[in-house]
């Protein structure tokens, strides 16, 4: 059964790479990879710079693991004289999947403009763009096909596949818009909503150089609310709903956060506990720790899909690390400046 499942998943990895119905990579800690959600979420944080990395290891229980890594960096700066901001960012993604080593690498610069809508409170409308290079490759030496079975296994027999080359490059582009605001007493609570359109140029997606096989456009609706409970604790709720071709995905959940410091303005250690649900796929408990500018989070997918019998309920774990900082950390006046945040 385990060998059969391994072959099924390996075959799925190859088919997904050449099919027009192939779907995007995703993370359970989607809130730690904001540019993959929507390029207009770049710069929506309290600080000047942000660097975030996420590593995902999936399906070790019954096949060669799917390993995915994301790294994004953003720099936010004021522009003009109307409380507007601009954010420059970079999104990098690496994924290696299955026995055949289907490898995907992305390098995507991003630019986001935040237009201030109020002189009295945090309220910004942001328009972001992201675009760059996608590269996909296969390890042909690890591929097996039915042509190599004829009463027995013959590793020297031709696979029957007609790839011109085991790799290809494509250009990709995304656009998104979001609204970010603060509300409640002294603007203590935060809210954002956003809509993104990924793969707007329908990049090619075929090892056979078939121009008719393209990556489906993807629509992503994102929202989040940060709600203050008292001076030392708050709730954060986040959700994404996406559709790519005929495939839909919804993930939502929240974290309860508690500042263990004795002082309100000291965030030496903030603990976060919570869970998310990817509908009909996985239940995802999350624990996160903030240590001033640094944060680390760990999550695990508990498989609840039809694959749970083969996987025995085991999905994948994710580890994320992020840094958010100011260039003028000793400037007490910076907190009075209106800027995009969440």
C-alpha cells in the first residue's frame, strides 16, 4: 500500500506540472507569506523593514517529502507630503516535490503604493504589483513509466516521454488591492481586506512546450482583524479564500496573544496560541513567540481529507521566522506617524 501511494503521489506531481489545471503552492502559515496572498499586503506592518521565512515539510509519512521554502523582504518608506507610503519587496519561493524531484523556483520583485485616506487615523488604500521569473525542472533519471515494465523492471528501457528538456522558464505577474485601517479607542484595533489576481499573464506550464497549457489565473480574497482584549492580550483572526480554475480553497482561524511583560510598552515576550482550518483538508494548530523584533512560529497539519487513510492523519509541519524593525528605533515620535499597519 505504501509503495502504491508513493507512485500515486509521484505521478500526481508530474501530471500537475504539465496540466493546465495545476495549482499554486501554499502554506498553512499563510499569514507569514503575505506577498503570496496579495502583493498589496506588502508593507502592512508596524515598522520600516520586514523579513519573513517559512519552511514546509509535507507527507513524510508515506512518500518522498514535499519541501517548500518562502523568503520575502520588504522596505517601507514615506513618499510625497500626504502621509502616503511606498513599499519595495522581494518574494522568493523554492519547492521540491516527489520522487522525480519536481522543482519550482520563483523570484518575484514587488512594489506597493499606499494612499492615505485620512489625516486623523490609519486608513490606507494600497495597490501592489509583483512579477518575475518561474523556473521548473525534473530529474529524468528518477522517472519510471509503464514502458519500462514488460514482465519485469528494465531501468535501461526508454520512458516513452518526449520532453525536449527537463526544465523550462516562464514569466509571471500578479496585481492586488487592499484596504487597511485602525478602529476603536485610540485606534487600538486593526482591520484589512484585500483582493488579488495572480498569473494575470497566464504563464506557460508545460514540459512538452505546449503553448496551450497555461497556469490558471488565481483570485484570492484576504481579510484580517486584530482585536485588543486588554493592555496585555489580543485576538488576531485571518482568512483567505482562493479560486484557481475549478479548484477552491478556504483557510481561516485565529491566534490568542498574551504579552508576558510587566509593562504595556515592553514586548520582550509575546506568546500566541491558536489554530486554523483548511476546509476539507487539514486542521492546523499553531504556536508562535515574539521576542521584540524577532518571531518564530511552528504549526502542524493534521490531515482530515480523503487522503487521511493513507497518511494516517499526518500532513506536514511548518516553521517560520520573521524580523520586523525600525531604522529609527530610538525616535519616540515615530509612533505618532500614521502608516499602514496590522
